[in-house]
């Protein structure tokens, strides 16, 4: 195991627990500040819209000025944002803290992953990096499980404590990264940030597979983000208060995503990528619809937890498919383009379905999500036919990072799927 690998496991694990420690109680915290369901969704939408605006420019910063510098800046900014959140008192305060956090998020999005890919290559390791990211995701998911459970119990003592713990964790992450990350800069043509970003956008537009992947990413985010921010309030309405249980349910969400990820290689040996993706979308439609129809806490939680299996099935395939069409020199910037579709789609869904949830109820909003998941399933089959006519570039060597928010986890491990002598291998 190389030094960059060990560093990546530690830094990515710390960063993950820092940003997701708050996940179990985040929507309930916003409601405790006097926000209604629409305002709660609007706060997270502000985060996503800000990320949408800054994602590609900050990806270009990482490519131009160094991934380590970009990541360290992200840790500092997010430390400030989480500390501010501890003292918010209303809707406006939450918007300000969320905006600052979003800017910090974009500086880290893709930077750490692009750094480790470059560094393992600089150390002479030419092996596929699927194992590297698989191990890192195990570390990250384990951190989220432990942190989420701890947060639920800590929040019982007061709303301020979890935010201060998160802020401190960003400080620790930044210090560890500053002392352990070594960056080998790759010589690149001198280009302005605007030119770097425009070249990435042209690269996406020139590849029909990437265009459709980005569109499907946007629709999936539209349908999934409201689910992740509304299940806690809905559970409280059905089962009563109990912050401690939120952490345990978040742990189950992580475990079911890992289950989907674990069975994925076997499915890909028997079925085409597009078939797996279409089936995962239909599975989400059924389980989210089941949660929407539930009138008791247990079946509602079961639907929410089981739908996460589809995330573990679909996201690695989408990540690998995207990476096959990304040039190494523009990786961080091009991958940020897909993230913009994720963020814009998520923001649109939060605002639209947030209004539905406030005015017609959370189950009605979830029913709309279920219909959307069912409608997009055939488009994955179209994606498979389109990809079959497009020659793939280099194999998947790193993940596309769909920008995580406080309630939606980062992308799970990319599965290495490439063409070797005309045979698809995993």
C-alpha cells in the first residue's frame, strides 16, 4: 500500500464524518429554528444552487492551483460555516451559513479524489483504482454510521453541540491533510480558469453519453433529495420525538447502500449495465411509493431504508460510465460538470416538492418522486444503446463526485468496468 493510499483513507474518512455527523438531525434542527417544511427545503436548495454556480470554477481552481490547496481551503471554510450554524436563530441565519458551507464544499468536490489518482500514478502504481476507492468507501461509510449514531444521542443534550463537534472535526481534517498530503504537480498547458471550464463543458457536449448521464443525474437528484430531508419530520409525526433513533436509521441507510454495492459485481456479470440501472430505478419507485402509502412508522422506515439499495446499485455504474469518457487532464473540471446537474436537479426538487410537502403533505411529495423514478427507468436502456455506439476512453480510474449535502451521502465506490480485447471485465 502506497503512502498516498494510506493518506487518502485517513483524510477522506475524517472529512466524511465531519460533514455527515450532523445528518441524522439536520432537518429537525432547521425546524427547531422556526422554519416550515418549505423553508427547510429552501435552505438545502440554497446550498445546491450555490454549489451549481461555483462548482465548475472551483473545479478549475483545483486543476490549476493544486488539489491539496483547494481541499485545505474547503476545510477552513466549512469549519467556519458549521460553527456559525451552532448559533443560527432563524431562516436568514441558516441561509447565510448554508451559502458559506456550499462554497467550501465546491472547493473539495473532486479535488481529493483527483489528488489520490494523480499521486498513485506518480508513485508508479498503474493498477486500476477500484480497490482503492472500495476500501475508502468502507472507511467512509463506517465513519458515517458511528458518527450518525453518536450525533443522535449528543443532540439529546442540545442542538448546539453536534455543530461544534463538526466544526472541530474539520479542523482536525485540515491539520491531518496539511501534514500528510504530498502533491506532485503535473505540467499542464497554461489556461485561464474560464478556458479550463469551457473546455470541460465542450467535452461533455461532444459526448452524447455524458449528456444523457448528466440529464439522468439531474432527474434522480430532483426525486431523491426531498426524500432525504423529509423522512425525519415524517417519522416524528408518526412515532413522536426521539432524536436518538435518527442516528440508527441513518446507519441502516448506509448499510443498505453497502448491500446494493456488494451485490452489484455479481449482477454486472449477468446483466448489462443499463438493465441494472433500469431495475434500480424501478426498485426505488416501488419502495418510495410504499413509504408514501405507509400510515405507521415501521413500514415508512422500511420503504425509506430499502430504497437506498438502489443507490448502491446505480451510482457506481454511473460513476464508472462517466469516467470512461473523461480525459485525465480535465478530470476534476469535467467531473464537476456532472455535479452541477446533480445540484441543480436537487435544488429544483427541493423547492418544488417542498411546496407540495408543506401544502399537501409529505406522502404526496413522495408519491410524485415514485412516479418520476418509474418514468426515467426506460431512459437507462436508451443510455445503454447510446453508449454501445460510442467508443470508451480510458478505464474508470476515479469516482465522479456527485456533491454531497448534509442529508445525502457522497457517491459510493466506482466499479471498474472496462473493455479489454473486446471483453467487458470487472
